[in-house]
């Protein structure tokens, strides 16, 4: 597997050598602040939560939780003056820019029980939402009056609140789940058999691997020492063989593979990744690296403003890409997706194109300035890069709305949705202003001038710790937002903790187009697919006439979403060999399943029939 842990640290994987003087002073001050928290005599007083929030925010800033880094500082990238006064005015929605239906919002639930820092849609159509365990009481108790030891407290006091729930999108019901170790700012992915495998977090949860199946009696199963390093703000990616790689984290300049259930890694199981060391600085600026599995089997890895193609099996950098403008990873918190893979479009040399899209983020110094009360404009730039092409360059585009901390999702019809976030500041407690209430639709196949479209706004600010996920009916579940170090609902809080859950209906769900929307009958698609084998998909088109050039069939891998990044997200456009009538308004398509697990890692996918950009309701299929 290549060289191991060269220069990657020792002990707890901290970098070799001493920290710079500035960093040592930061660490010392942060420890003093944390010690002060333990000495506060009025823990039960009404003002304690505000004091805790302030001290934790300062501690985070000194520990590097709100990072900043170098980058271009041209007017084009800064998009405004270098410093902006604090703006606490109510958010203002923008006018839509499309023609016709611009989407709509629906309030699905008033209470998700927990703030949705993390979200994943399961193949049972239940959604797992979970938060950290050290932010105090949530808004839902554990089942049957149960309490468990609070690992965040040295005296092991009992915690009777749930910090994770299973959310039913049909009824709005929530089932409390029991998390034993702290998954604050963790990572995750779905396994080949549909189990949520979730890694890392903070403190006692930093080395943990957690497993969760979706069933009426299922709950978390945890292995607290499975990982070799403390994986806080790391990224997890499923690999073609169904295993997982975990990359980075705070002061983790390496990667490791998730061990088999019940086993534990050691330092021998870590692999040094110089990119992570080279892109950090005194306050860290390369957290939650963007990772995408390329069509050539390598991994695209982006940290701060640099990116590489990594041969993870041999710990070798295949290619280094040009530097992109601005700062892009947490806490600059841009958005990134792998654009839809067209499985029918191979080049003469046999390669399949793969493009990465990165949008938004913050200019240099934004997070540090936000810690002092100055909120710089977020970036408005996007970059597109073909990661399998030697010598490829970033192609710059401009969003109509600057955005940081947004979420970016592939849609079933090949479009991309940008939602949530703010237009000033950076990620962190109280580090952003001006919520971006309007989603933006991006159509990657349109001419450059017509790719972006502003959609109808929500009325709910979704700031730090917001999440979003695609549901089987084509709607978008939107939840979370908590810029505070606890659950604060007071009107005096600028952005209170948000427990409401919404659904967003993209433009393809225009009610006036419902008559021509494709439908998949029961048993119209086989539940199990085989690699590189054909299958039959039956579908109806209602009152629409078939246009074979405007018909696609797509498969979508549901991601693990946190901190503005949807890990493992993947949309495949399948090759259609033939379409033939199967009765009035009905058709049968002969479709090729993905050829290899490099193109489609094993697991559950949502399958959609899309005609004239209108997707059907999805059905779950499994490939392995």
C-alpha cells in the first residue's frame, strides 16, 4: 500500500517538531479558556449559556476551528471591499431569474428534535439526523425515560436527551436514537448493504466508528478505538471494493482505511498525505477536504485551494491540478460535486470524462476577520475541472449570489441545486451574516450565460450546521442551522437554533407539468442490478409523446451531508440501448448497468426515468 506515515506525525498523529510560537500561544490560551469553563460557579444561571458560547467561540478561533489561508485577492475574487461592517439586518430574498415555475417551499415539521448537523437518506426512505452530544439538552428525550452517561462531563453525569433521530418524511415522526460517543463534526457513508458507517468526531468520539441500520428496533453500534487518529472534520469516501477511506481531520495530515467491524487500526495503518500538511497554516484551513472517486479509480482530493489526483492504493500523487482562487474548504466552506457521469460517452482512449464543480467559499482572512466582527463577502466564483485530463485548467464561472456554507446537490435530471448558507463571513459560531434564502439552479449543459437560475426563497435562514438531501420523490429535504454553542431559541439570539424541517420542490415539480411526468410502475425496474449487464426499465409518460433524444435514466447515490459537503454523492446517466412501446403511453427501455464498481461503488441507488428534464419518482435499486 505504499509508504506509511512518512512525516505524518507520531503519538496522536500531531506533526513532527514543535508548533510555531504563534500556534503554541493559541493552544495555551485555548486551554486556559477551557479550564475557565470548568471553574465557572454559576453553571445553572440563565447567562451561562451565553458565556459558554462566547468562550467556546473564542477557543475555537484560537485552536484554528475558523481557519483562513492564502489566495488571490483581486477585486474579481473579493467581489467588494476588503472589510464590511457587521450587518444584522433581516435577510432579504432576491427576485427569481427564470421563466415559469421557480419552485416552492413546504414546512414539513416544526420539530426535528435535534439540530441536523449531519444528514443521510437511508434506502428505507427514513432520514438520519444527528448533532454533537456536548451542546447541552436537545429538544427530544431518549425513549422510555432512559439516560446514559454524558461522556463530555468528567463527572459522568447522566444525559437523558437524544442527539440523533430517525426522521420519517411521510409523517414527520421522529424516533430518538442513542449515541454513546460524540460525533461532533464527523464523517460518514453508506455501506454496500445500506448500513450507515460513520467515523470520527470529537473527544471520546474522535477514533470511533459507528454503525446504524434502518429498522424499527435498530440503534447505533459503536467501536470507540477503531481508528488510529482523531478524525475531527475529516472526509470519508466509499471505494470500489466497498471499503472506506477516511482522509484528514484537524492536524491529521494522513489517511487510513476503516477497519473491519470490531477491529482497530494502529499507526501502521496510516498513510502520510503531504497535500494536507502543505495546505495548513497556523490556524488550519484544509478541513473537510473535498474527495471524489474518479472514473479512472483514483481519488480527487482538494484542500484549501489546491487539489490532486491520488492513487490511494500506492500512496502516490498521479497529478497535481492548478491552484484555484480564494479559500474553498472548511471554514471557508465552499460547495463541491462531481458532475453527472455520462456512462455512454467514452473517449477514443477508453477514458470516461469526470468533471468536478466547486462553487463559493470565502476570500482569504474571512474567518479571522469574522472572529473580530468583520464579515467579508463570500466568493461568487465557481470552478469546473476535468480531473481525468492531463493539463486541465479550472474554468471559472460566476454565481448570481455569493455563497458560503451552502449545500450543493445533484438532481435526478442532471441539474445541480445550491441551497442554504450566507453571503458574508465564514463557517463557525456566529461567523456569518446575510443568509442566502434563495436556492440557485445550475444546468451544466446549458451555454455559460444561461447556466444559473435564481429560485424562490425560503423564509428560514439556514446558516452554520445546515443540511439538505434529495428524497425519492425528487423533493429536497432541508434541515438544521445552529450558529450557537448550544440550543438557543431566544429572540435575542441573532440566528436561533433551527429545528424546523422543510421540503423544497425544484422547478421540475411544476404542477402544470404533472401530466407529462414519467412514472415507473411497480416492479418496472429490477431491484438488483449486475455490473455490465443489461436490464429492462418500464415506464409511462402520461400525456407526453416520447422524444428519445430527451430521455435519460439516472442512478443517484445518496450522500452523507455535513458542513456544506455531501460526501459520496454521485449521479450516473446510464446508457440506453433501445426503447420500444409497451402499450398505450408505456415503454420498455433496455439499459446497461454501470460497467464497474469504479463507476458505481456497491450499494443502494435511487433510479429515475427523466423525460424532457422531468424526473419520475425514484425507485431503489441495489448493485453489488
